[in-house]
């Protein structure tokens, strides 16, 4: 691999390009993808940039192949990413499960469009949020981040790689068409390689290495192919040796650890941002592009004398349960605008547990809310 | 039908003989080794193993020329041949 | 005079996860000998075992990855080749071998197979073809001959099968061979050749599946299939793969069909990457 050629400075680029640049800064050196609107620009940028920095870009024959190639590359020791949108996200789901089961660090970007099916390929949606959480079969936990701007997607892509390496799990960037296609100023800083997180490597000699034996914490060290560890990994339920074990006991041990390594570390993983929630009667809970419209709506409501606040979910999954529970005790209602007919609102409602009302402000997709729509919902709730 | 003859230089050349080791834990009694042994070194046992298979057993090791076919055709990695040179 | 010698036969024990044996395959299953050939081929060509990665999909043959003491990956159904593509592209020093069955590689994973051959990516694919889905109890596969009985073609198979050597050679593979499990020496040699050959190598191995496929097609014992191979196999090295169709109880054309030198994916990728780096450097100087 050749020397990393840094690209720093101020740029006027769209979210897809910023995402690709974030990946390069995060040390990503492998991208496998398949063209799909509105995520294609991520792939295009990667196809230009990766060869320059000694990485590999490959366009696979479909999204099933893309996701698997990314997993394979990660097991060869390279940070790897793919990017897609709705239909491709559906195709990748089975192998997100494989990534979870093999504990493979990688990043999957979903520039969401409106569905179901082909839907509105060129227009915005936030409709895969529940699929991100539950899309692959089986019981598992996943990490998903929602950026609100090109700068944000750049920063969060680096965070995504760090989290995936730290917890050995596929990390999803649940962006959307507006963020992906919107051009804004993006500052690309110097990202020191030492500041990035990397998977822990085995410290024992090959003969003693067990691929899924944990020592510190719940995340085992990871060997990579070609180093002489001669390990076996399988999508079957397995033991510490990586060998398949077809028993309920083995399943219990494995699934608990896979889930707990995320659940017990949620304080480290979950990030959110609050504005004026201290005295708020109404808290708008938003993520992704909708956050930026909600910011307007909250300001307008405050101007009218309504005590409104904003809770922005940066990490959507795992969900900020504890914080929403706390807030439900001090606020009267949550207003949840999202570009779907009710997904994250279900989580908010569950965590509010009847202590605060939960009002959905849906948008079926193809556009974003107007600030007035959200303001109207705030007004109605305030009455 | 006899398809082979004794080579003319048989007396001068070293022939190899072999010892056949069969792992009874692994053998599932498919019979490939017995059937394809060119020297009829092996046979199927008449008794059943604990797992219910008729295992392959050595019948006449002195005939073995260590060609190794039984070892490579065995689906169970259960046969190993040890070779010795005879002058 | 007996002169005791060390065991010279390449023992494959060192490449087996002995703690996992006996394996799960049925008595008379053809997968074991193919796996054995693969392991002996490593010694035969003196390939560094630490550099080998074995990738399998799902199914009986997919379990090979779990029995070899090498870096081995048991992935999802049909996706062994794209997983292997990621491995080899991220680390070209690896010698990647995909070991899977006909259903996994050609039905659910068929698209990946032809695209890997098209790319002429440096990997070896060993396809154990037993004409059916053995793991799930013997359903019709993409290579099952016309009229074959399976649990889902109880009145006979009414679909045309794939001719795998023809499919893969037409897609651009550098090395294509077909052998039966009975042609064990040729098979070992073929795997050794394939593993050391640059570009995409494909070996189809016709294998007995006595317990499910054989039981329904008048070959209830592995030996029945072996007699069939012995009787009906025709070795035709260099034959045109399009003449290698398989029919129920028909002749089996075996041999090395394709062995050509073609630029591989790496050859072009390297060239294009260095071009990209030169361009970037030139721009940085300005």
C-alpha cells in the first residue's frame, strides 16, 4: 500500500463525497459497491480516491456481493465500506447478519430514499430506520448513526469506523438523499492515524489463539487471514474456538455476548444533542435531515412563547432509551417528525411509557417537512 | 482378467511394501478402500462397530505395495500408509 | 532386508482439525476425498499453508472450511465467492480457495461465479457436484440431469441442467477441469495446478451422494456411483466444454478442458492503480 496522500482544507462538496472523504480519512482502504441512486456518488468518489491512496475499489455484481466482499476485505485486515440505498440495503441484510455473527468491523452507508420497492429513487426518505435495527434475521444489536449535513457525515463516517473497529460490528450510517446530495462547506482536518481506533489484535501465539475468546471486556481480539493463526469462523452458532455447536447453551452464551457487548457499552456508543430541553414542555425528537428543519420549528415556537426543545439523535441505534425516559418525566410531550409513516416514534413512545404524550409528524417521502408543519404540531400539542 | 505382468527388471528394483493403519473412530464403512485396493489387502469386517458400520479391516498386509490409493480415496481421512523399502 | 523409512506419503493430518473428526458427511460421501486431494495438493506444490484461505458457502460441501486447519470462512449461502473476492483484493498475497457445492455456487451463487470468472480474479473454485441439495435432504439442484429423481422432482426432473465447464469457460476462466471422485490422482494434480495458476480456476468434481441423491437414482451405495464413474467416464483432455453435457446414466466427459494464460484482474488493477497514483502525484506538485 502506498503512502497516504492527505486531502485537507475547506471544500464545497455534497454529503456523498464528504462521506467518501470521511472514510479515506478514517483509514478505509477497500470499497465494494453497486450503483444505486442516491448513493452512487459515494462509490464514484471512492473509485477516484482509493487508487490514489493505495486502496481497492471494486464494483461488484450486486449488493449481496458488495456486502460480502466488504466482510472478506475486513478479514484480510483492511478497513472496508460499502454504500447503498433502499433496495440495495434490503439485499445486504442477510450478510449484515453474517457481519454481526463473525464480528466483522465494517461500515455500511445507506443514503435513504423513499420506498417501498423502487419508490422514489431520486427523492428523500427516512424509511429504513427500523430495517436498520431489525432487518437481518435473528436476535442482535447494531449501531446506526444519522448525520444531518455533509460536514456531519464526514465526521460521523470516522466515528463509524472507530466504533466498528472497537466493537467488531458492522456500523450503519443512516443518511438520506438530501444530506447526500446537498453541497455545503466541509472542513477536512488532518486526521492523525494515531487518533483512529483499530481492532485489537491477538497477543498470543497462533497455537493458543481462540477466535472468540474474550479476555478484557466482551469484544475478542481479531486475527486476520494470512498471518498464520489458521482460525475458523462460521455463521453457525459457535463456541470460543469458532467451531459450530448446535445447542441451546452455545446459542445462549453467544447471543448474550453479541448483544451485551453493545448494550452494556451504550453510554460509550450513544450520542445525542440537546437544545433548550431543560425547561421544555414539548421536545421535538429528530434525526438526520429532519433535525435541521426541527431546529427552525423549535426556534419559531420559542418566538411564540411555547417552551419547545430539541433532542437530536446522533446515534439512532442503540436507541437513547434512558435519556428519553428521563426527559419523559420532565416534559409534557414529544413531537417526532420523520420522513416515514412512523418508525422511530414507536421507540420514543415506548420509552416515554405514557409519562409524556408522543405525537408523530409523518412525511411519506419525496420531500422534507416544512418548518411550519412541525411548528403546527408543536402548537397543537401545546394547547 | 489379469491386466498386469511381472516387470522384467523386477529382481533388480526395490519394491515398496506398506503397513495400513485404519482409524476405527473415523471409518464409516463405505467400502471404497476394499473395492479399489489392487492387491486385496483389505476386507470389510462382518461385525458392526459401535456406531453400526461394517468397518474396513486389513486382511493380508503382506500383499500391500503402498500404492496409497486406499488412503486417498478414503472419504473419512481414516487410512494412513506407512512405507518400507525391501531389497 | 527391511529398511524402515519415514512415512513419506504426504500426511494430511497436520491440515485437519482433528478435534472435529469424524466429520458430518455420510458414509460414501464424495466430499471427503476431494477435501483430501486439496490438502495433499498443498504439500505437492509446497504452498505456504499460512497463506491459504478457504472460503465455503452453505451446504454439505460448505462444511469443508470447518475441517481444514487453515484460515477458513464458512459464510452465507451462495456468497463464498464474493467473500473470497474481498479477501484476495485486500490481500493479494493470499491463496484463496473457494470450496462449495453445486447448489451453493451455481444456483444461489451463480451470478457471483460467472462474474468471478469474467474478472479472471486470482482464485481457485472447487465445486463438488452431487446433483442435489444434500444438506436439506435431496432437492433438485441446478446440475441435476433431466429425469433425475429428487425429493422435489418425484416424477423426474423436467429442467435442463447447467454444463458447468461450459458455463465457466464461456465466462472467461483460465483453468477449467472436471473429474470424478474416482479420478483421485488426476483430481489432486488438477487442484495443485489450479492453486498455482494465476487467474480464475474452476474444478468440477462429480461426487457420490449415496444417502439422498443416490438412493433415489439407483445408486444407493457410494460404490454404485463409483462403478458408474469407472464404467462411463471418458477422459478427454482439451475437449470443448460445450460437448461435456451430463445426462442421467450417460457418459461423463472428464479432463482438463481449459488451461490458458490470460491477464488477471490484478494485472489490470495494478496498472490502473499506478496510473491513478502518478496522476495524483503530478497534481500535488503543481
